C-alpha cells in the first residue's frame, strides 16, 4: 500500500472536519486510493536510474570534449559537434521513451540552441533562441515533460533579445517583447493548453519580471514590476498556484527598493536598501501565507 500525497490527505481531513465524511468513511477512501496507486516495478526504476546516469554522462562527456577541444575545431566542426550531440540526445530520448525522455529532449533543445547560435555569428541570440524554442516545443508536443518548459522560456527570451538587436531598437523594446511573450504564456496557462500549468505560470512570471526591468527609465521599471506583482497576486487568488504567489512577492521585493532609491535620488545606501528589501520580503511573505491559509 502506498501513501497518499500531502494534498490528498489534507483534502480528506477537511472533508472529515466539515462533516461530509465520517472518519471511517475517510479511512475507507484512503485505503481505496492507496491500493489504486500503481507501483513502479523495481526493474523499471533501475532502468530509469541507468537512463538518468547515462544521460548525465553523455552531457558531461560532450562538455569535456567541447571544453578541451573547442579551440582545435573549425567553425563548421563546432557546429557539427553540437548538432551531433543534439541528434544523440534526441535519438536516445526516442529509444528510451520513459521518464528520462523529457530530460533528454530538453537537453537536446539546449544543445540545438547552442548549435544555432554558433552557426550564425551575426545574430547568435536570435538563431539559437529560435532553434531551441522549436526543439523544445516539438519535444514537449511529442512527450509532455516539464523540463522542456524552462528551456522554452529561456529560448523565448533569447529570441526577443535577438529580434530587438536585429532591428536595432532600444532595450525598452526588449522589455515590451518579454512582457508580450509572458502574456502569451499566461494565456496558454489560462486555456489549459499546457499540461504542466504551474511550471508554465512560473515561466510567465519570470519573463514578465525580467521584462519589467528592461525599460530605460527607473520610474517605468519599478512601476511595471509592481503591476506584474499585482497581476501575479490576482492570478494567485483566482487559481491558487503557489508559484504565482512567489512571483508576486519577488515583484514587490524588487519594486519597493527601486522606488525608494529613485525617490530619494540615490541617497539611501546599499545596506539600507537590503534592509528595506528584507522587510518588504517578510511583509509580503507573511501576507502571502495569510492569504494561502485555508
């Protein structure tokens, strides 16, 4: 018999406290759910561990080859080396098709992005970002695993940076692009397009917070950051995903010291700003815990 998850145990306890279920009925439900939990055979677990170790050794070996022999390769050789590592990772993912598959596909997207950035010297961020994004999206569509989502988020950011650099716009446009991409990720979460909603929401919050820091004027920076924090708090109240609460707390912690620094004309020294940031973090964390309390 396997143990229930913490959330399931808490839900049963709340039903007992509310009088919906008696203690005997809750025990019966717990027993039924525990017996229904599938157990993973030991051989499968061993195979998964071997797969993880093999993937780690493959990446470590590739990193050693790149680190020790990078200068001796020509430009084409460097590109083909990274392409070869990408093909091996994706091939191993397709061959194994277990829990390791998601990790290998995510790593393949990373090395594929590196191959794209090395292949195009003029705009490496744009080429690498597009390559990694395509591989991450295709990999997630074929095998939905949460590891691909942070890679896709980073690839989105690199693509936006590359696009802004390509057209020669200011850094404020980079911030606007990141905010737009964050809104797209948020829409995908809202419409349940992505299976791992909490991870995708975290990616959206991270992109928005980073994008809010790109505008050239300090007032715009901390104002947008505060708005992003409030949006995270509002979405958390609607959806109860803890990652959104974390995003809101981080946003407030970043915005308040920036605002104080701007209002005082930089008269407040770094130590005081750290104290202010700590106080704001404690206050926001306490508020978040109070909101999260059942």
